[in-house]
C-alpha cells in the first residue's frame, strides 16, 4: 500500500474515468476529432501514457512495457492544432499500455517516502513545488483530459458517463 493512499487513489480513479469515457468506443470513434484541430481519444490516451511513462522513467522505474517509437511523436504535445490523427494502433492495445503504466505508477508510489514527497520537486510541473504536489498534478492532468474525452463522446451522440 502506498504511504499516501490518497495519491494512489487519485491515479486509480483517473484510470477508471478514462475507461468510463472510452471503453464503448469503436475503433473509428477512437479517431474522431470533435472539431477541427482537436485531439482524438487515441491521441489523448497515448499522450497520458507517454506522460506517465516519462514520470516513471525519471524516477528510475524499470520493466515497463515498450512504448512504440513510431507513436511517441504522434502523442507528444506540440501546442499546435491537431491535424488528421491516424496510426495509433488498436484501441485495446493502447488502453492496455495506459493501464500498465498507471499500475506501475501506483506501485512506484508505494516506494516513495514521506520525506521524498515533502521534498522540492526536481521536475518543472505546473502549480507544484513538492514531489507530492507534482504527483497530484499528474492525476489532475489525466482528469482534465477526461473532460476532452467526454466532449468526444457527446459529439458522437453518446450519453454522458458521469
């Protein structure tokens, strides 16, 4: 059990929110962009996986599943309008990769000491000065993107899930 179960809960809950938004999408719906320039669900889930992976690698977590190199550039934030989005792989595989990284993250949280959580973070994370705040922001980042996923759902005519 992580020393800070609330941080772990934030990630497991964020993971559940992502699943609530995408589990019933078809492969074509995963690529749906609700408006020109917006990201599709496949980009969002891939992006969240890559961000979580980066945090794990910075904290020297090993044994992670491979993140396909050809997809890394596709899901890296550019602060530009999105063009046509294709080539993300199978939705179930992308979700499994996301799940594996969230599970690894929650496991890693179990090794983080209270002293480390209270220490100043070495990584620039918005609104964060301590490692605990940076970890919390990561869960908020996932939740923020679930708002985009619900917009995708609604633009497809699907009902809200929360």
